[in-house]
């Protein structure tokens, strides 16, 4: 009678090695995707944070450049709306001679799914003008919807949050 034990052990060990290789591959893909998700969350938060800074860092002296920077961080209907309102914004800046600067900005991702994200941005900014020379810090909060276009996150909608 022939022994089948060595052949059975070989088959079992082969199956175990195959299972180990598959498990390692699956875990590797999950780990890579987890890192990519974290990268996208960080990129979306940074884009929203930058838009917040751009919105609140505006001056009569550099108004056109400031407005162009704001529009460049937007996409879709928001970009169109901001482009249409740029003349009014510049006229108001020229009239009031206002200057706004950011003291602090924080951002947190509320949700993210593929190429869209929702981010809450909190900003402390100070506005000064000839009537209010020292200004006073004010807190502002925005809820921003972002869309990923290529490798950039752009703001597609924003609302002021009380």
C-alpha cells in the first residue's frame, strides 16, 4: 500500500501558501487605499482652508489680485457667480478702503466620497478701514462643498454657517 500522506501534506501546504499570498495582497490593497483616502481628506481640507484664507484676506490695494485668487479656487456655478460679482466686490473695496486679514483658520472634513467633499472652515479675521483703524477680530464659519478636478480640490459651493 502506497502512502498518500506526503502528497496530502504538499497539497495542504500549497493551499495555505496560496491563501497567505491572497490575504497579503488584499491587506496591501486595503492599506494603500486607506493611505490614499487620508491623502484626499488632507488635500480637500487644505483646499477649503486656503479658500477661507483667500475669502478673508482681501484689500482695496490688491483687490483684483485677491478676487482673481478667490475665483481660481472655485469651480462650476460658484466660479461663475464670483466672476460676475467681482466688479461689485472691487467697487465696494474701493469705496470702503477696507482691508481684511486672517488671524486663525481651522478646517475639518465633514464627509468625503470619491470626487466630492464637504468641509467646515472656521476663520478669525480682522477688518480695518479708515473709520475703524484697529479693527476687531471676528469669527466666520463656512460650510464648503468641494469637487476634485484632476489632482485639485476646488470649492463648488459655500454657505455661511451661524
